[in-house]
C-alpha cells in the first residue's frame, strides 16, 4: 500500500504575512468583502470567491481570515494551488483537506492548465459540501476567466458568491494598506514621506512593501521629525524610480501574458 506524503504549504515571505488582522482592511473599499467574511464566520455563507490582481493583498487577507477563524477554535488550512501543482505529490495532495473546518485555496487559476487538477478540485469541493465545511477561493480573475475546461468545476466555482478586492486606486484604500504595513513592521515615516509615498508611490500592497524596503534603511538611524532635506529628496527620488520600475515590470508581464 502506497502512502502519500502530506503536502506542506510554503512558508515563503512569512515575515510579510505574520500577525495579519482583518483590522488592516478597514477602509470603505473593503467593506463588502469584510461583510461577506463576517457572514462566513457566522455560518451564513459556506463559500466565498475573492478576486484580486496580483499584489493587492489576497494572501495577507487569507492570513487575517485564518487568524480570526482559529481564534474561534476552528481548524483552517490555507494553501496555494500553484505550490501544490509544482510539488511532487500530484493531485492526490487535495485528499483529506475536507477534514478542516475552513479550506482556503489560493491561486485557483493554476488548475486551468491541467485536466487532472480540475477533476481533483471538483471532487474536493463535492466532499467539502457533503461534510458541510467551508471554502474560500482566491484568484486573479473570475471563474469564467480561468480557462477551466471542466464545466462541472466551472459551475461549482461560479456558485460561490464573488467579491473583488480594491485595486488601490482609491486613496483611502492605499492609506489603509500603507498604515497596515508600517504598523505590522513597526516602522515610522516622516509625515512628508508618508504623504509622498501615498500620492506618488505604487498602488499594490506588494509594490508598496518593495518601495518601503528601499527607503527605510535611510531613515533607520535618523529622527523621524528632523530628517535632513538632502535625505528627504533622496527618498523621494527612490520612490519615483522604484515606482517607475515596478510599472515597467508590470507592463512587461502583461505583454508576456
């Protein structure tokens, strides 16, 4: 008899994801999603399909949901389907996930290229529904845009209430994300730099984090209030340069896709 080694979720970028809280998503743009998540906690929803572009905070939201759910004494597993597909376990890695109270599947679109994984995900959803457990799907696009050929799976995914994460276009949403990152990392910025990054920096959470990692070393040993003018200008130049590079990188990725 052959036994399958349990899939081990990746712990990459753990420091960015740790201690996540739903309070991080406090701006008006997140209200519909937080309302839906609360309905899930209260048992009013069994499934939720969350859509968001790369870098807008889907994984951070998943960690926040996990934190709140486990605080209620329930079991949660959060895995990336990209990681699972790239592992050596095969689609059998989805077996047994229904034993958890809540199953969060990130990168759902990864199954679009594999009939085997589409079939396995279809059966997992059926088992979860049969056992009256709960699921959250995280994806870059709606179910109908994932290139899924198995119509039964497409129907299952489409039945889940779909919500879209804010893209960061709204100033209040970006401010909430920036404040969340600073609080989580225990970083403080001069007000002038905070406002400059807010108005002139990138929109996506992962990109904001990347720019912050470039500018915080310049402020590490300086007073937050009395920062030399030369340093302030240097930081603004870094924000401009890094934001431009990120925009170019995103544009090139879109071309490649």
